[in-house]
């Protein structure tokens, strides 16, 4: 290791450490947000506000997607900064961590994405809106 590489590594340690602390704080903040919405859903579920329950479900899904994004994007950002600062081993560790977190995060994000944009409910055909001819020669419309 040359002296320039050693100086960059010494300078980069606190930067990477700060990014890790920010990532952990982001995880804690989004998890707290998600849990708060969950507790609000629990308390509202005993009332009669069905519209509020649907709104809270949507907000909880957004909070979960934000948590998943922070969980995966944080180690990727730390790995990129560590690699740029020539902390190759640190970059590899955080890249492996990002891949390890992305494996369970992908199905969670797909499921949450489906909750945000649900498929339209199948509609049952209703009565016709116009007069229909019946068998037996009766061509009158019902009701007149």
C-alpha cells in the first residue's frame, strides 16, 4: 500500500462510517413510520371508518416500499463510496450485504406494488339497460 492509498483509506473511514450510521437511522425511521401506521390501522379497525382503513393500508404499503428501498439502496451507496475511496474490502462486504438484502426485498416489493395498484374487480353482468324481445311472440317491453 502506498502512502496516498493509506491516506485515502484513513480519510474514507469516517465518511463510510457516517454513511452507515445514516443508513441505520433511515432504517429505524422508516420502520417506526411503518409500525406507527400499523398501530393506527389497529385502532381504526375497531371503528366505522372504512375509508380511513383503506387510506391507512395504502400509506402502510408506501412505508413498507420505502423501508425496502432504504434497506437495499443504503448498502449499495456505501459500497460505491467505499470503492471510490479505495476501500475495496469494505465495498465488497456492503455489496454482498446489498445482494443478500435484495433477495427477500424483491418479492416483498412486488407484493406491495400489487397492493398499491390492485387489479380491477371482476364485474358481474347486470340486467340489460334496454328492452329485450322474449320468446312466444311477445315483443312488449316489461313495464309498458
